[in-house]
């Protein structure tokens, strides 16, 4: 219940700031809201699911280790995807698709 209350208050504050400040800084404020909600959600996940105790220094070290692990895993996945894209054979094509003799558009024009 407290989680939804905090999220609701954050969203309400952002909406008020956007209305008062105009839309000039709206994108930055919304981006900041998503970053805050991301960290709040992941800290809540670490506390509830992983049993990380944030009242001790060791708990904060464990949480930082999990964040670094998530970041490293995401970077590794990005490297793998980039490598797969680079290794794809982008030159192979269906010959009949580019062949002017077999093209349906060309046949209909003749």
C-alpha cells in the first residue's frame, strides 16, 4: 500500500511541476520521474524478493552488487545482439525479387 502511495505522490508532484513550469522542462521531468520510479521499484524488489537489508552497510553493498550485475548483464546482452547483427549476411537476397525478368510489375507492363 505504501508503495502505491509513494508512486502516486511522485506522479502528482510531477504533474503539478509540469503545469506550473510549462512544457519547456516537461521531457526532463518525465525522464527524471521514470528514473526515480525505476530505482524505487528495483529497491523495493531487492528488499522484498532478494531480502536485502538496507539498514546496514553490507545491505547497500549487496544492492550495489546486484545493480552492477544487472548493468553488466545488460551490456553483455547488447554486445551479443550487436555481434549477431554484424555477423548477419545482409547481402543475400532473393534473386527473383530483384530480377527484372521475373518481376510481376515488369511482366504486367509488357
